[in-house]
C-alpha cells in the first residue's frame, strides 16, 4: 500500500491539522495500536468502553505517521499530522471505497445466516487457482473489518472475495456500496440475529441488501433450495440482474466417505465437477456447490476446482474434527444459530462401521441474538438432539435451560470444573455455542 496523505484528505473529505512535508506516503492502515506498523495511518474508533482517540500519541510512538480524528478542536502534540473528519468510522469506509477503486479487481461478495465464512474461503481457494486473489481476513465482515480486508489489495491483484455480515438492517447496504461486487452470493436465510428483526422476512430483506452496490451486469447466486431466496421478495429485489439458483438438482452425487468427507459430483450448465468436500455435513455440500458455481462462472475449470478442494482447510472453530486421548472432538465453537446447531448434531450422529458403537455427546451453549424466538429455538434443538440419537446432552448457559438437556450448567466455569468427569475416553463429542459463550475453553479442556 502507498497512499499520499493528500489523497487521504480528499477521499475522506477531511481537513488537515498541522504541517506535512510533501510528499508523505502512508504504507498501511490500522485501527488498533497493538498492531501498528511503521508508516501507518492510525484511524481511532470510539467504542463503548474505549475511545481510540486517547491512543493517538501511543500510535505515533509505535510508528504511525498520520492519524484521523473526529475531535474538531484536536491539537496534535505527537509531531504527526492529524486529519479531521466528521466520523472516523465513516472515513474508514470512504477510504476503503477509494482504495478499491484504485485497483482493477473483480469482487465476489458473500452473505447468509450461516456458512458465509466457509463459503468465502471455498470461493477464494477456487479463484486462487486462476487469479491473484485476496479475501476477507478471517471473518472481518462488518464496517470495520471489511475496509481492513480491502486495504490488503496490491497492484497486481485480480479478485477480491468479501464476506458481508450484519445484525441490523442497512448494514449490508453500506458494505455493498463500498465493495461494489460483480458477483453476490447468499447462502441461507435463518434465525441468526432475529432479535433485531420481526421475522425471517426481515432478515431476508437485510441480506438482499448485498445487491445494492452490485454492478449493473452483475450475477446473483442464491441457494435454490431456500424457500425465502426463491420467493417473491427475493425475485423483486434481484430482477434486474442475472440470477442463478444452484440447488439439490445440480448435485448428482453426494456420498459420505468415512466420518469427515463427502465425495460429490456437481453438474452446472453442462459441466461436471467431481470433488471431495473435506468437512462433514450436508450443508457443506451446498456451500461447496455455491462456491463451484462462482468458480465456473468466472472461468475456473472443473479440474482446477477439484484441486482447490483437495487442499481446502476449514476455518478454525467450524466443524474441525480431531482425536484426543481416544475421544473424537468436533470443534464447532466459533458461533451458533438454530440451523447450524442442527446441522452439527447431524454430523455428530452420522454413523460409520468404525464409530457406530460409540457414545454421542453434545456439549451445547446458548444461541444468542434470537430475541423473541430464543426459548422456542433452544427447545427445538433439544428435541432434535433427542430424535437424532444423542446419548448425552450437556447444556451451558441461561438460554440453554430450554434445551432440556441431561445435564445443565448455569455458567461455563461450573461446567469446566466437572466436564472431564462427565465424558468418557472413547466418546464422540460435539462442542458448539455462540461466540460469546467462549466454548473454546471446553475444547482446550477436552484436549
């Protein structure tokens, strides 16, 4: 990255406070003083508990050569130039928009109530077989993380794969206007973040905002098996674009191989793609199909797509399976909503000749942000676990009381004290809950 400070002033609509020796270039952008690199622009953000403006001096000491501020009367006592903007958060987005436009890249944007991070990585791995590709860092999918992902772009990059998340209406709208996708993908509409919406139709409207910045000749890829994505609301929103509906009809074969993999054959517009999805779960087969369609639409060959899946590694905390002391642990702790919880339980209960005799244990934490449907959805997960054949359900958290588990703990600390006495050495154990439950501590204990 190389941006002149005068470019930054113009892109953000800011006003320079202090003197600048022209030309002065910044070589990186950072919002966290713990990650400052020499030559960076520091963009302080005001949070609930911490205001980044209080750390501008520290950022300068660590190598920042310029900073933004939304404090109109700010006077720099750090010897670095300061640019005043009305909102540093808005300026971050505006600067990302400017920086993206400096690069001739195709943009693929991905959202959905579940599966968006895994699908994003599948798409990026596929497109990397043909193009120089950058992708969203981890799950940096909001109005802070997405700009930071855009700032990765280098002069010879050809494709940028962006994940777009939300928990309120209008958030993806803003992300789409900055990302300006050529292809938009929606994986699924479920109950995630429904506490901020009246119903799933409200979530659908929010997810469909991903097309608000889509180029006029853009492509929309929708899960053709999702009734909301194939319904009238979606049809009206995407009517001006080329819309594709990959669905179960395009999956000619999906055979489980052992406990973790599914061998698939996809057919799309006369092309057949054979690949092995190295993550368990039927929902991962659909994610792989969506990613495959994006690849084919962008000219990646079936052979290249197959090769991409041969080396694919799932994101951390998402159905990662490993053995420890005789136990099989399914680490799916990154996050949880009703749909992903049910899919994870299906994975736990998949039986093979090698594991059919083993006890199934589900350690489940609260699913947050479900609002008025929280009690019902937790109860439904508990009922599904019983029907699926889970031998022992351990619930952790206040909301998880409604799972009606065999064993319940009010707090994570209480569970950690006794869990090793509850599980057996040869159990198959699923660990899953919302991010705020911090169930990675359970995984560490079981290891």
